[in-house]
């Protein structure tokens, strides 16, 4: 989303939900209401505010967008991502649909789209096979609703308490044999073709931009790949990766959780950019 991509020496790739932006239910504010930070609306849905960030976070992000190759990276579909308003929206690169779609100045990149289609055709069974496996008889207890994301992958809303104990392992093995992967995150169970990953799309943007330093942030298991790929990484003290005690030598964990962790992440990135110079590479 950053203008002047060729001149930017640092690339910043960040997940959105529960990393930079937060719903009212995920803010995790613990202080009294009078001490709550000032907020800005980051997303509107059905004419109502849905996602937020602190005003300080927005100001930090404005500076980061101006000084780096800033790339939002999300499992959201293009339609869901289009509701989010961040500084620099519609400019530069953005990764949506868990890496299946690479947007360039707001439009799908045709070269990346061709690459994804070739990759899917080479070693993955069609989405319809996976959808049939999930929705066929007999019905799986705890599997409440099954949806597709732009015909690239499948996700299910689940009741974790009702899922049979062996189901996740069995589904994972079934998908692996067919070129797909599985991931349970909160109440969502994802089945995704193996070539579709956030890190693959981020690596492509890094190659194109020529950035030698990559800073990444994320909170979920689907973000683990971009955190591994990065030279410097940070995650919030909440989410699946926090529950997994996900740590790496180059990874920092915030001291705050919730919406204040989002602000802390951007302050961390701002400090990295302040210290980075071309000579350091």
C-alpha cells in the first residue's frame, strides 16, 4: 500500500484482524473506561462500525506507510478486505484470501493469479472434492456451517466442544493426501490448498520490491509462515500463536494484549524503521 515502492528499503508485512485492527469484542481493555485510548474506526459493515484501532496506532501507521513497503496480509476475501480503511488504502501491494490474491494498486495481479492457478492444477484436488467431503453424509457433529472463499479454499464454523476427538487428525490426513492443509483457529476450521499461503505471496512482493529487510507481524497460525520468513518479527500477546507459545530468536512478543498490542506492534515497527538505513544492509 506504500507509494514509492522502488525507493523503500524496508518491507513491512502485517496481518490485520487482531494484529492491527480489532472488533469491540477483541479489544481486551482492562483499565477503567475513563482511561481507554482514543479510537478510530477502521472498518464499517452494514452501515455500522465493526473494527477499530487506537488513534495513536493510526498515526504510527501513517508514518510507516510513507517510509516503507507496507503490505497488509489477510485471510479475508477481497470483498471483506475492501471494507477496511487504512492509510494508503488502494496503493501498492496487499495480500488477501490467505495469499491466493495479490492486489497491486487495488487490482488482482495477473501474473500472481496465473501462478496460483498453475500451482493448484499441479498437485491439489479441486475445491469441490473437499467441499463434498466436509458436507457429505453423515453430518459431522460440531461442524456448523461450511463456506468457500472466492472458490480458493473452504472454512467451517465449528463448535469445538462437539467435534469428535479424532476428526481434526483424520481430516488433516485426508487433506494432506490431496494437496491441502488444515488449520483450526478459534471457531474457524480452514481447509486450504498447500500452495496458497501468506508467506508465498509476501515472498513474491519482497522479490519484486527488492527490499532486503522484512518486518512481519501476525497473531494466528496462518501467520506463522510470514513470521518465519521475516528478518524481524513481532506478534501480540494473544491469539493462537500465543496459546502455542510460538517463539523464535528474531521474534518479539508484545507486553500488551488486545487493541493496545496493535499500537505496540506499530510502535515497534516505527522504531525499526527509525534505526534502519541503507548502509545497515
